[in-house]
């Protein structure tokens, strides 16, 4: 992979590619664009469901480029969204991904959370579990 000349950017590109590779493997695809769309949709659905302070703390733990997609079109005054059912979560992810049906949204949600559990501080995963409705936690296995 070519170096971009700035260690912070180079590291973030590499880490983002590792996240996407893990998602592609988990989802059984070699389509990096599909993995990107899924990662983006799940992160935005998560961001919009979390209280503002926890959402910001999560953003701080993400790689630079992943953080950029996480904050894309963010309107803090509109969070947290107050749905409680896993079906609402799946619909939100499918809507954000635009070309993903609900079965795929379910699968990509689980795959993204598996990556988050590997990449983030365990305390953050615990906080996410406390902030999300039980039905969503059950779906995401956190």
C-alpha cells in the first residue's frame, strides 16, 4: 500500500482497511463498497441512538477515517432517537444503507458489532450495552 506521507493518515487508512476486511470476511463477500456501506449505516444508526456524550466518546475511539463516516451529516439536536425494538434498528440500518434489505441489515449489524468488540475498549462495549434497548442488545449479542 502506498504511503501518503503522514503517519496518522497512513495508520488510519490501514486500520480502516483492516476493519473492512474483517467485515467482508464475516459477511462472506469480497465487495469492499458493500462492507463500507454496511459499516457506515450501522455506525450512523448507533450514533443516532446513543445519548450525545456516549456518542462522542464512541467517536473518539474510532480510527480517523471511520470517525469521519460516523460524524457524516450529524445533527446532535436530533439524538438520541427513541426506538426500542430490534426491528426498528434493522429498518434504520437498511434505510441508511439505501440498497440493503432487512436480512442484510441484520447480518451487517452483527458483523459490525463483532468488529467493534474486537477494536474498542471493553468498557465502551459495556456502555453501549447499557445505553441500547435490551431487544437491540439481543440482536447485536452485546
